[in-house]
């Protein structure tokens, strides 16, 4: 069971970091999606930082 938690945490970390970097780097498809929703231009970077913070939080025992 312990290994399953480690594997799940690792896969979630990869997903969060990948998605966070896509938002931070300004991938055109991501920016179009945020613009379609009528959100400001700085919002994708904020959400990207939140995703990366969540990925880091998965590895902090008190937050996991």
C-alpha cells in the first residue's frame, strides 16, 4: 500500500508540474482558454504558480 501512495503522488506531481509550467510559459492554447473565459492576462501565471505549489505540497507530509 505504501508504494501505491508514492506512485500516485509521483504521477500527480508530474501532472501538476506539467500543467503549471504550461500556464507559466504561456502556451497559446492555454491563453486562449483563459481569454475565452474573460479572465485577465496575469491569471494564467497565478494559476500556474498555484499548480506548482500544489505539486510541492504533495511531498510535504503535513500538507499531503
